[in-house]
């Protein structure tokens, strides 16, 4: 009869446990890192760290719906959402009927980062909504290399932005740190796809309310 060797069994068991724990830590670290923010990063105009580093319109209002829109400028479905609901959302902003927070994420790579940074630069010019429309109206296929910083500067002209300050901001990637903060805040909010829309902190029905004008309006009015 072969005698059991407790020492070796314990060693093997402990080794397996250590490997499993190590793998779990390796999986956990990127998640933790993705949720860290840098409070020293430069932020563009109208950004609120308290609102997830989003670009905020009508932050001073009370008693109105708060709409949080998480988007990626390379996301084709985000472009569809903008095409269907963009005018209505902008009317809520203009008529002071809602606080709207745009969270520009960068799930789809460097061109998403470039576009988010450029959008931040447009906020400094008071032209975020105009530039927002220009980006979606001229959205190329994902990761095709079209959205270089030079092209994003040219798109600023479609939004009425011609200042050297804007072009420098875009080319220098002045708000790359803010882009990372917005991504980290999105991760903390457990947003893992775009578009994602919350009204008064509650995510609305992706299937039923995103792409139906009447249902989206009803969701906003319902709060």
C-alpha cells in the first residue's frame, strides 16, 4: 500500500490556491485601475467632477429631470440615438426644462479618445453642442484612422470654431487626463456600453425608450 504524503498534498493544495488567487488579482487590478480618477487633471469648461466628470448644461436648475447620457463618438448606435433624440434633448437644454450631462467615453480606441478630447476643447469655446452634432454628422466607420487631430480641428469649422486656441487644444490633446477621468467615472457607474441613458439616476429601457420619440419624451417627463 502506498502511504499518503500529507506534506506534498498540502503543498500542492496551497500552490493551486495561490495560483487561483493570483489569477483573480490579475483580473481585478485592471478593473480597479479603470475606476481611478486623477483630481489634478485639467478639466474643460462646464465639467463637474461631482457629476461623473460630465459636461453639464443647466447645472443650476432644481426640480427638473436630470439626464445623464453616456456616449462614444465612434459608436454607430450613439449616432442613431443622437439623430432621433438630439433635437429634443437640445430643446430641453435651451428651454431650461432639464439638466443634461454628457459623459464622453472612449471604449473604441484612440479615435474615441481624440474625439472626446476635441469635444472638451469645443466646450471651452462654448460650442460643445454644435461640435457634438458635427461629430455625429461626420462619423466615419470605427477605427479607420479618419479621426486624426487634424481632421477634428477641421470639423470644428462646421461647428463655427476657428480659433487657434481650439486647434492647439485638439492637437496637444490638452484634455486627455479628463478623458481618462470620464472613463473611470463611467466604470464606477457600471456603464459598460453606449449609449446608456439615466433619468434621475435610473437607467431607462434600452429596447423600448431609446429609439422611440414618444416613449423617450414620456420617460423624461415621468422622471
